[in-house]
C-alpha cells in the first residue's frame, strides 16, 4: 500500500520562523517525512492577501524554504516547493470558491480577526478567500493528514466540507484530510505577554524567539522573559503563565516531561531555570541558522532544489486538476 500523503503549508511572511512555527509546524514536518509521502509548500499566494513588498516576498520565500531544508527536510524524501510554481493551486481555488457560500466564508474567525486589523473595508477579497485557497492546496495532493497549529482547525473543517460537497455533487474526487495537531505545543506564548500567542504579527520583538537569531539576543530574551510572583518553578496556567510557558518550551525542546523539570528546579528559583531554557533554545536554533545561511549563500542551488520540488508537486496536482476539469464540465483543451 502507498504511504499516507501528508501536506502542509507555511507562510513566507517574516525574515525568520519563530519558536511557535518551529514547534507547531517545522519540527512536525520533519517528523512526518518518516513513513509518509510528504509535500511541504511555501505559500506565497497566501502571503499576498495582505499588504506586502515584492522584494521582501522574494527574499522571505527563499528564507522559508532554506529553513525547511536546514531544519531537516530531506529533498530526496519530502517534496518541498513554492506554491506559485504550481499553477493548479490558483485554478482549483477558483472552482472551490464557486462552491463556497458567502456566509460560510464569512464565518471564518481568522478572516474576522485579520480584517479587523486592516479595517474591514480595506481588507482584500483575497484575504476573504484565503481559507478556500488553503483547501485547494490540501485537496490537490489528496492529503490524508495535515500538520497545523490549533488555530487552523476551522480551515480544515472547511476543507473537509468542500471536499465532501464536491464529491457529492460531481463524484468521488477528493480524499478527506484530517488535521494533525500536536497538543503539547499548542500554547507557546509571547515571552513578554505570556497570555498571548507567540506571533509575528502581534508579539513585540522581546516576546518572540526567532530561529535565525544570534545566541546573544536569544539568551537575553529568555532571561528577560516575564515570570511570575513567587520563586517556584511550577506549571500553573492560571497563576504562573510565564513560568509555565518556559516549562513548555524546555519540555518540548528536550523531551523531558514537565513534572520532571519541576522536580529538577525545586528550590532553585527562576534564574538557573531560565539559563537552562536559554541554552536549549540556542542549541536547537544554532545549527539550523548555520545551515540556513549556507543554503541562502547559493541561491542558484536553492532555486534548483525548489524546481525539483515543483516538478514533483506539479505531477500530482496536474492529475487531480485534470479529473476536476472533466468532472465540473470544462471542455478538453486539446
Ligand atoms: N493558513 C496556514 C497557516 O497560517 C498556512 C497554510 C496555507 C496551510 N495553506 C495550507 C497549512 C495548507 C496547511 C495546509 O498556518
């Protein structure tokens, strides 16, 4: 039997991934290339749904791809590519847009949040249809599992609804995908505001740990992370959100269960604990940063790796799209 198909997308909207991206997505991608037929996509079409600069997008798309390879995605095993290189994404998105109700799209909470940020009237229609493009990404590859953060649950539900609707109306065409959400890392929060998610759009620079950051600033940020009153290193979301966040980070990066960490730091206070968290973060990020820098130093080679990925992705996407074209009643283009 063929291995399960995995698909995920990650936005090239920053000059580095941060710890939340790393734990919630990138590290999962690497784990899931084992035993699966995995497709990972730098979603530049999604990145243009909000205000952006072309030069920054070009740079960030390469940086995103380089970090994926640097974090351990093996181009022999995984298909890593850039969304705009495979035209079928836009093409299927249009068909699915025509199957989506206005009300259904308007219920997407991420759109509501993001459009509120931009002012509802000036948010683009592209931002409104963003989740439908995401559905097209996933369905084109007949994905069984989609590693995503918890905030993407609603988009995955829409994807399943659209797949079912299409299959019902036009005949079995799409695999119904399921989200693969890793519980332990759902709640990595801002170091300066430990009740808010670590996020490139809302965290202050001091609140966010970037994969490509130098050891000095990484250490400083962890040492300056907001902790809570008291001195005990204990997980307690309610009363100690700052310490709890750091415990989650250390546990996720070392594989040590939180109770074991609590026992280790009993009676030691916050200082020694934070120092260790900082070291683990630096040890994790440094090799990835160094490999990323190397990959970015040779753009020709990086672009060639992405061309290989695009060719493999296109072969799958074209097959799905040929079926879709026929099923929905488009004439053969021969
Ligand atoms: N919306 C996703 C996010 O912000 C990114 C994304 C785009 C995606 N297309 C996808 C994730 C397809 C999974 C599958 O995280």
